[in-house]
């Protein structure tokens, strides 16, 4: 029987409430996970219903489908002239198709990395190296980014990062503190549960 990791296995849920003055307020609530995360892989994602690996990626999915639908609308609009049709096709393919594909590809890649690391990864402990700001293509406000360094089982170290639109992530993860994550040794996929509000 595999050992069970029981330290602080909780999920933080954030509810977005739209204020009448168009201000989004994040309301945080905390719930206990149905079972502790096993320290020994493999794990089945279906056994952890509270583990929302798409958290933080839904904006990417929204804009991805939004722009692809926009591309479809442009292509089916009746042209008034052949020249206008050509411009519509080129502009639609570049702007709508390109941005939509980028958003969906980024979201799907991140989701698969999280899933592979969670189901097949081992626990590793890293250190918060620094805080940065990063460009956010979906908002005028840049991401708040936390850069982490993880020593790997092969004796080497790797650097990864997590990002959030909430500046409190810097307060919750100060520089120099340790953070636990999951690392898939077969493909190098990383998943840091803190990124989706899970403390371990």
C-alpha cells in the first residue's frame, strides 16, 4: 500500500463576483480534499475530483474559441468584391486564426504537462528564486510571476515558473521559501499544486 501525504491537502476555490462598477472581486473559500495525495505514482486524476488542472487556463480557452469562431464568421460573410474577400481571408487567418490557435495550444500544452506530472510525477522540493512581471496577452495588466529552482533526482537542477493575475501570489510565496511540486522523470513535465490553489 503506498504511503499517503497528508500535510495541508486543501483546495482553495476562487469565485469571481462582478461588482456593479465593473470591478471583479475574488472571493476565496477553502475545502478539504476527498483524499490525500499519494506520494507514490501512478495516480488517477479521476480519484481527485477537486483537482482542477484547468484552473487558470480557462481564459486561454475562452479567447481561443472566441477568435476561432470570429474567423469562421469572417470567412462566411458574403464579399462585396473579390479584393475584399482576399483581404478578409488573409486578415482573418492571421489575426483570428493565429491568436485563437495560440491560445488553445498554450492551454492544452499546460494542461497536459500538469496531468502528466500529477499522474506520474514524484514529489520534489524547490526554492523561490525571485519575483517577476510577465506580459499577459489577454489583459492590459502583466502577470505576477514566481520563479522557482528545483533540484532533480539526477543531481541537476531546473528552473520553472508559475504566474497569476493576483499580486498576492508574491506574498504567499516569498523569495527564499520552499515549494513542493511534482516532476515526471520520463518527460520533464512539472506541476506545482500551489499554481491552482492547493497547498501540500
